[in-house]
């Protein structure tokens, strides 16, 4: 027999609405970013770590060409942001907002003390990307589903809608950065392949010695 969903799950699924990201969503998405990757371990001051969450979001939005959020009763249940690198988007507005939030973060001694971890993570990804020889047209900049709403198909809907957008705009290849602190196996189940990987001594989100990946896929 086929597994059946609980009536409560079906009620939630029926309430999901998908739309573009609005400015009024920024703070809620920043909190979702912080909670998902446990960035509050870097700093226990909510107002300070909120600046970090916003900086992360605005960095992801600085070259975006596509975004969608899943909303349930006014709450952000998930978000996905994609960037078509062929268009070479470099949005000054979001870059300035990113820089402003980063400046506010520098006033925190706790965040400054963790800056080496963030810098090394970024440098590792840059090194890994430089070793990839194939041309990559697009990137998934950000993809999160609130843990309260996982297992309901929200993530698959967000992901497949973005992939359909990539196909509609004639994108041939796309990629993303991830690691073992994330649900990277989801992407492997969607047919993405490991283009590059690196074992590290970095620790975050409650995970030690994470392995970093660049995953990619080719669209027919």
C-alpha cells in the first residue's frame, strides 16, 4: 500500500502560497538563515546576529535573477534564490545593503573572533571553484526550508520551479555550494553530481570537520 499523509499535513500543504520575495520578508528570512545554520553560535546577541543574517541574504540577492518564497499563514516556510551568471547582474542596492550590515557586524567582538572560520570557508570555495573546468551558467545562491515544514514537498516544489525557470531561459548548467552541515544528499537525489569536494577542519552548525562540495548538473 502507498503511504498516506496525515490530514494535518494536507491542511498545511493546501495553505502554501508561492510568490516572489518582498522587502517585508527580509528580517524573517534572516532569522531563518540564522536558525538553519546555527549562526547564533557565533554570537549570542540577537540584534547583532540579525545583522549577519541580513548580510548573508543581501549577498545572495546581489546577483539574483530569480527568487521565490513559500508562505504559510504569513510565515516564510522556504526560500530559493537563483542567479543566471550569463547576465552578469551586480545589483548596487543589495551590495550596499550587504556592506552596511557587514560594517554593523564588525562592532561585535564575538563575530570578529569567528571571522577566520568564515574567511577560510569562503577561500576554500573560491579555490574549489577555480579548479572546475566546465562552464557553469547559473547558481543556486540560497535554498532553505524551515525545519517545521520539511517533508511536505515544499523544498521539491521550490527547487523544481527554479530548475524549470533555468530550462525556460536556456540555461545549460547550474551549480551550488554546500557541505556536510547541510542536507547535501537532497541535491544528489535530484541528480546533481559532485564537481569538487574538500575535507576541512572547519566547524559550524554543530558539525565538526565538515566536507565542502560544489555540486552541478547539466540540463537537457
